[in-house]
């Protein structure tokens, strides 16, 4: 049985991947980690909101409340 789509889990997983990549780049001196996170963390909220809208649309289209 397929698991239902959960935007919060996708956003969490993608966020962890991004933080890991940024942390690695910071350790190599390529970027300032705190400055980058401070500037781009709202993108996680935008992604989450977009996925929630998609899930809502897909649920309505499938006839689920």
C-alpha cells in the first residue's frame, strides 16, 4: 500500500540535504554558513507552502475531503 504524500516530510528531507551540503561547503571555506542560512531559510517555508497547495489540489481532484 502506497504511503500518502506528506509535504512536511519532503521539505524536512530536502532541508537536511541542503544544510548538509552547505555545512560541507562551509568546512571547505567556500561559503559563510550562518550568513547563507540566515538569508535563505525562508525558501524552506515557500517550498513547504507550495507542496501543501499541490497536495490540497491533488486531494480535491481525487475527490478526497
